[in-house]
C-alpha cells in the first residue's frame, strides 16, 4: 500500500514570521487590478478539497480494522510459533523415549530367553532372574512415561491446529481489508490527481509573489490563507469589521483581514 504525502502540511512551527509575511505583502504589485484574487480563492477551494481527500485517505475506517487484525495476527503467529516449538520438543522426547523403550524391550527379551533356556548355575540363574525383574520394572516405567507423553502431545497438537485455524481466518480478513483499502485509495488518488491538475491550471493565472504569500499563510493559518469578505465579516476568522476596520483592510493594494491577516476577496 502506497501512501501519498500531504503537499500542504499544517504546522505552527515555521521559519516565516508574521513580520516577514507583512513585508512580502508590501512588495506585491497592485493586485486589485488583476483577476488573481478571485483565482486565488478558487485555488484555496481546490486546496481544501485536496486536504479533505488526503484526510479521508489517512482515516479510512478499514485502516484501523486492518491495524487491529494485523496486530492480532502477529500475536496468533507468535503463540503458534511458541506452541509449535513445545510440540517439537515433545515429539523429540517421544521419539527418544520410543527408541529407549525398544532397546530396553530387546534387552529384556534377550535376558528372558537366556533365563528360560537354562544351562546356568544356580547363582547365575538367580542373577539373571534379578536382572530380568529389574528390566521389567524399567520397561513398565518407560511405558508409563511414553503413555504420559502421548497424553501431553495430543493437546499440544490440538493447540497448534486451533491457532493455525485462527491464523487462517485472520489472514483472510486482513487480505479482504487490504483489498478494500487499496480500492478506496485508488479512487481517492484518482480524484486527487484531478484536483491537483485543476490546481496547476488555476495557479498559472496567479502572480508568483501572490502565490508565495498564499503558501506562507496557508502554513500558519491551518491551511486557510484566503477568505471571502461578505456582510462585513471575514470568512476565515468570522470576525465582524467596523467601518474603520473595513476601510483599513481595503485601503491597501492587497486586502488583508485586520484580525487574522488572511487575504480577503470581496
């Protein structure tokens, strides 16, 4: 999944100070004679639409679900790996015990054959009888151990199988969410491309110095550099103007709100 960076981040920490922006304003040509301000309002509208699309791209509900499922999947895989490791150890111990049991049973069989064959002295016969008795005890203990291992290994196998099943479900859910996110991003990116192309066309109609001021203001004014002026109210900060404030704002070549210093378009 490919992210798209916000071309117009909103950040209060900026190198441009209010004073430098004011100096920028005084260096602008007589913009009131140009259609640039109305065009700039169009650019502002497109920028806000682009901002909303970028925000929508980054805040899809499926993204949070994807993160939750992905986190859950990693937890399940970690548990599966731990359980599988325990199962491997049990399998190794069982194989080892099976091998030891086979050797023990072969040895017991050999001793029993010698004991029942006869031809030994009474002392040798007693010794062999005790050997057989001891081997039978070891054989019984080993068989019990193997049976216990078999009892332990079955639940371990069941646990690994259950975790594998949960992992399969989570993996499928993650894949569906990823496909949905990609599809939505594809539509958003297409709309972003259209908006950005319209913005490029609109920007060509605007004076470069005015665009520089606009970009600087956008960075320090939460993305809104231009505001409409209607019924004596700034559309940016929504502050009403007194007659004196209105005269002050529109006495310069570039109208600026006396309260928030956004560019005004009447």
